[in-house]
């Protein structure tokens, strides 16, 4: 793909995508077709390559992205005005052993190519065998009531603690929960907070409690299990006379405990990388997401771990993921993952396909299938080795599917909680959002990268003008530099780091 104003993503596609805005009357030559556009086509939007009858499936990425609401003539704009989703609440899925064998063979060949050639990064080795790519102090409130106390402590620490090679900063993960919640919501809160306490990017943690909350200090410590109390401190603010002075003393102790920590050279196969897209456009599934997919293939071939979430944005493309599950057990877990999330929608009297967002549509995405087939490109062709619940931590190498919604801040938090050291976040519209871990923003188009250089870390639009291997090599170099602490992601530079916890039920 070099400097093309339009492209057909797959040979079987009945639509093509405008890489640049196209005027009405433009003659388009694709393969053996010569077409005159009857309407202007905005960047990222689709136009028809053939006459499409009402009800006929419309093909993009080699798969149906919906059906025609009306007859569509050659060279017409194909969008939400004349295309509808074909998704239903229930789907039928198959375990395709031939497809599984095909992808397993491709994965094995790539593994062979990386054998003995795994790149290295510089990271902090933790006593449990994990690595951290940052050595930060994290304050984790067990309840929202102590958020402001924590923020006062952050301001004090930033003014007081001396910059040092072993110290990458101090942060607090504020949230409004920990009390007045019931059932699964309360357990979700506790689980995510416990995951953050145990995250390897934290060299020291202060667990800050009030004392009377539902998430009691005693029950939370029991949930955590044994911890190194030189690296994890606990303070119940109701139990001390001066909570600020008590907390400051604990933070100083954590800082001193980290003093001997140093980065060491380790294989890139130790990395756990989360994948996310937000503010997607019609180019996301053509540039940025496939680029991330190629990185996913490389990382898993090295023996590293990758995480794909945003389950509602798999609807319509889930069978393609199932074709890459390592065995029938993982296939069945994937089916359950999909069906459970569909039932989540229907239990709330919502349809499963009410997606994409207004911004997605403006960027050229017409249906959930259109969005999903582009979204799953982030997982490349890697074999899916595990499926985990919301709040669970990654335990297997390879590509893991994580239960979680598409919501950007909730899903980036879930990726962090599951153990991701770093997140690759693709976007066609742009967003400043960042997770507690470095969140590398990859634009689907060059104009966005140029316009929002303070948000965007990497221009995925380069794929339209440069060789894919060169672009991938540059992306891997950036990931290595950020993981090694040689560079910071824009979200870190800007201070855009926050959490949000999934909730569903009653608030007391």
C-alpha cells in the first residue's frame, strides 16, 4: 500500500475504502474494475464496487459487514443510511480443526524465525519472577472517601521525594467505590484494586483505607493474601491521629525500600502487552490495528503474552477468533465469553449490536460487524491460548482473551489489572486517555498524528506509504524504548493516567 487514494481490503470485497477524500465523478480503477463515483466519499468511508441488491450481504475484510437496506448502485457511498447489521442475539459457532491447524502451523513457523533472536529490554526483576517496566509508588484507596487525602499526599511526595534512577514517580488510582455496593459490583471493585496492589510496575504500594467502608481493611488484606510488607504498606485513616503524617512516613519507607532497585537486561518475551482501540475510524482496521496485529504475532512468537479485550467489539467477528483457539477447551471458553456478554446486554433489555458510536460512524464505520472485523485485527493471527474473566490475571503465554466491555477507560483498567505492563491503543479520532501503565497511542491516519502530536506516540498511517516491515520495526523499537524507561509515552508525559471499574448493579 503506497500512496493509494483508495483500496480494496480483500479480493472478495464488494466495497472499497477511500484512503483520502474522493470527489463525485472520480474514476476508480481496482483490479479489473473501472468505476465512476456517483457521490463524494469521505476519508475512511466505503463505496460500492458492484450493484448490490436489497438484502444482499455487503463484504469487507472478506466477510459480511451487514446487509443492504436498499438497492445500492455501482460507485455509491455505502454507509449506515443504506446498510444494516445482520447480527442477532444468538450465534452458532463451530470448532474448525482445519482452520486451527492452519493457524497453528503459521504460528510455529514464526516461532522458529524468532528462536535465539529475542530482543531485550531493561526492566526491574521482581522476587516472584515477574518484571516491572516502571518502578513507581502507587497509592490504592480501598474506598472513594480517601481520594482527596491521597491527592494531598501525591502533591507532597512530588515536592519532597528526590528524583532518582530507581524512582519513576508516584501516583494514586482514585475511584468512587469501595462502599455502598452490593454483590458482583463490590467484588469487582475489590478484585481490581487487589490486582493494582500486586502489579509489577509498582515498586511500592500504600493501601489507603478509611476504616468503616464495606471493603474493610481486614477483608481486603485477606483478599490480597501474603505480601512483602516492606513494599506494601497499609494505613487505616480512622485509626490514627494524623493520617497525613502517618502516610508520609510510610511513603518515605517505600521510597527507601526501592533504593537498590535497578533495571536489568531481560528478554522481550517477559512482556505482557494489552491491546485496545478507541475512537476508531474506517482506517483503523486497515492500518493501525493490523500493525498492532503484526506486533502481537511477533510478541507471542517470542514467547511473550498479549491480551485482547473489548468483547462487544468481537461480535460479528468471533468465529474468526475461535478458528485460532489452541484446543477445544479454549474454544468452548471463547464461546462462553461471547454468549455471556451477549446475555449481559439482553438481560438489560438492550440489543447486542447497538454499536458503533457516533464518532465511529463519522469516521466511516457503519455496523458492529464493520467495527468488529477491524478491531480483531489487533490480535493478528496469533493462537489464542487462554480466556480469562474480568479481574483475573494473565497466567499463560500467547494471546489471552479477557472479558471486559469496549468502554475505553474501563477496558484499559481491566488490561492493567490483568497484568499488562504496557498498552497499545489504536485510534482514528484521537483521545488523551491513559491507563496506570504506559499507554502507547497509535494513529490510524497521518493527519491525526500531525494534529495531535501531544497525544499520539506513533503514526500507523505510515503503512499507506511505507513498507510494513519497516513500520513494524520502528514500532518495536519504540515499545522497547518505552519499556526500558528510555522514553515515556505521551500519557505519562501529560499525566493522563486513571482507572474506572466495571459496574452493573445497585448502589446503596
